[in-house]
C-alpha cells in the first residue's frame, strides 16, 4: 500500500515535470521578453545587460531549474498585463472556480447516480425513456449554448436569476465564498447547472450501463435467490459493483470540470481562473498561462491519485496482499 | 398427476407446470406439463441434456425466471399452499427462508466486494429475527460445518481469497443460512474439479440430512444422481420422461431415452470398447416433433410414437412416458 503510494507520487512528479517543461517552453517560443521590456530604442549593450540581469543568458538547464524551483514555491513572476504577482492573481480567482466546480460536481453526482440507477431498474418505463432522451441533449449540446439558453430563460425572460457575476461574497481569510449570501447562492445556480449538465448525463449513462451489466451477473441472481430485499440487492450489491468504473470516469471528469470551466466562466462572466486564463491568452500574458497550465495539471494529478486510493477502499481484491490469497 | 411420497404430505408439489418464452416468432415452450413432488428430507435428482428444461423448472419454482420467460400454466405448491401466484414481496420472503438455491458456478455466485461473513449475516438478518452478534456466531458455526478451516478468521475474507471448491462450500453455507426446507441445487458441481466434486456432493448430502432439508438436485451427471438421490426424474425436451426410485431407474430403465442415458455411463466393472451413444441431438424448442419428442432418435420407435404424445404411466416401480408400456 505504502509502496504503491510512493510509486504513484513519483509518477505524478514526472508528469508535473513534463508539464512544467511545456509551460517553460511558452516563454522561449512566444516572443522575446527583453525586446518587449526595453522597447525599440535600446542599444545592444542594454539588451545584453538586462539579459544577464534576468539570467536569460544562463544555459537552458539552469533556467529550467530555476523555473521549476520557483514554481514549486508557487511563484510564476509578474503578470505582463496587470503587473501583479501571478500567484496573487490565481489565489484571488481560485475560490470562485473551485466553488463553481464543486457545486457542479455535486450536482452531477447527486442527480446523475440516482437517474442512472432508476433508468437501469425501470428500463421500459416512459420516465426512463424521457430521461435518456434528455441526456442525449445534455451530451450533444455544447456548453456555451446551454448556458446562453439558461440565461435567456431564467435571467432575461423570467428574471429570476442573475445572468452574470458571482453576487456578494464573504471573505474567510484569503478564501472568498459565495455560499453564505443569498445573491451568491442565486448567482451560482445557472453556471453550475451549465457546467454539470454534460458530466451529469455522462454519469447517468455510465451508471445505467454498468448497472445493467451487473444486474445480469450470477451473484445478483444468487442474492435474489437468498431472498434479500430489492433495496439491498439494487443499492447494496449492484450499486457497489458499478462504482469502480464510475469513480474512474467521475475522477477524470472532475479535473475536466475545473479545467474546462473556462467556457462556462466566459459565458457567465464568472470571476474565476478560467476567465483569467482567457484574458491572459488574448494579451499573450505568458506567466499567467504557464501558471494556469501547471496548476490544472497539478489538480489532475492529485485527483487521479485520490481515484487510485478510492479503488483500494472499494475493491477488496486490490486491498489484500498476495500472501493470503490462493488457498 | 402428482404422486404421493412415503413419509406423509409432500413438501413441494409441482402440478402440470408449463414455462414458455414468448418470442417474435411465436411462443417457445421450454417446460411442458411437468409434475412431481418432493417429500420432506428427500433428495430428488433431475437429469437430462442441456436445454431439457431442468434449470428452468428450478428457476420457475423459486420465482426467478428471467423475463420474458413465464409460468404459462400449472401450479407450484409449498407445504400445500400455492406459491406460483404470490406477489413478489411474499415470494422474496420464501426465497432463502423456505427454499434455498445453489447455482452452478461458485466463482461468480458470490459478490466480490462483500466479505463472506457479511453475505452470510445479511442473509440471516433478512429472514430471521437475530442480532448481529448472534448472526456472526452462527455464520462461523455454519462455515465450520461446511468444512472450512479457521472459520473465525475466514469469515472476514473476501470471495477471491477462496478456491473454487471452498467457494462452493461458502455458497452451500449461504443457501442453508436461514434453514430452508428445500434446496434447489442447479448443477452444483459442474464447474468444479472432478477431485472436489465428490467432496461437495458428500457435504451437501450430509448437511441436508442433518438439517432435514430436501434437495432438488439438477444435474446431467448420472454418477452424482446414483450416489445422492432417493428418486430421479429424467427430463427430455421440456417433459419428464421417466421418474422413479433411483436404483430402479438406473438398473431397470423403462424409457428408451433413459436406457440410452444409462448406456452412456462408463463402467469400471465391465470393459467396453465404446460407450453407447444416442444418435442425433435433442430437438430445438421451436422444432419439437409431433408425438413423442424422442421419436426421431428412438431405436424402438413405432407408428403411434409419431402421432400421439405419451403421458407418464406406472411401469413396474417407476413411471415412464412411453407407448411401449401402454399395452
């Protein structure tokens, strides 16, 4: 178990190093920072001096090492556009994105899993057919379109919910939360639905197909033959056995929700990291882009690690060392 | 035409059972006009080739026919009361409590994610008014009685930590957990090593004698029947063609199909060059011939066999469905 965690952490470190390399590449291939800092009138001497001051004439590996060293400390330099530290910018924006993603993920699971179970158990009911048809829409319609429709209906026509922004937020230390105010809660409804819809339908369809598969197995038949209640057979034996693949997909999708909140944040002008990133791309604000890239990669790596540990919690076949098996 | 058995009223009585599968190309009759009875504590063997309707008869009795299969006619009586028309919840309470079941493949009969103790305890607690502690104690005793060493520790183990034979012992313990009056064992040894088959059969026999549990032993292995059963029913193409005390059916088979079956058992006593075999194959459900279903393969076929379907009639000590005996 411990050996497994150590191995996984080392793999994760390798992944992070690769991502850092790509992020570092951004600086070298997207324009010359010295030229943009000094302007056109600078002499070659000025340039050489600045280059030396900034450490840009150091060999490649040395520059990369100092980039990684700073990145580990969370420092990615100054934003070219705003002139503030990138780490501060991301820290300001992170709560908004994480709250939105968290709400969307919870929505997707809390609604997606029961809908999947329902459509598997009542395969032929009309309500299952309705859910399945709607889920097709959820899978196939692009996020921005769903967001715009929701704005049109609930913000413009009905006027129930705000169409943009995060509402009032409360500061808890450096973290700002929208969960504690009414306007904050109202503001999160539309964007979180928009963001969760794709994953929700994915979870529902996945749970449904896995569940149908499991319901055909011998151990479900045997559980029925033992006279266990439907509740215990369906929600105990069957649902447990669908969880392993569901955890895998949900884990990957959770990273996806955070990373691809970009579109939803743009549509709803949600003041999160995704919006920051989009603005950074428009202004070629390389430090922000590099930092965003590394941060998202880190989130993916952490989620994957958690998913692997969850397998252990769910599936006893992985948990027990080989010494006790095979009697 | 249910028969009475020595030792009082039958425990289970099946009257004119008919199981059919509606398909797009018409209805297939898989079990046709099957009647038999099982006395308390009696072991009834049911033999026949694959597809003869043995397993479906068992599934129909415990109310676990896979849709679209359904009981089209006939009655199933347990202790004199009909159970084939009970609502699902009432039938569930009978399964496990009154009628236990053992399936063919022990490797897939157990939920891989639950410890064997948990599966035993949940079965007991579903049917019996018993505390968790007492259930655990009983589970340990039950595992011990099936010949599992160190039951105290093994109860915490998961199915994958048991070998095939050991798992079938666990399955037997599970079937007996709520002290049913009857166990339907559907090919309980087919998936096991030959060396283990005898052990499992001996165990089943011993435990059922101790608990005074009747057994309906479905198999295609005449050897198992000869060793275990009190009476035997031979099935062919969905019907019982011969039924009677096991020694009589084996030594003086009356139906030509039974004669053929007995001829195909290798004997250690007499040396034979080749085993006798029955030419041809059992008809498919959608092409059962008119008259006696066995007539195309029967060596003693005559005119009446091709036009009229024979019913079971008493012949010496057994009953056979054959026109040869209708003199």
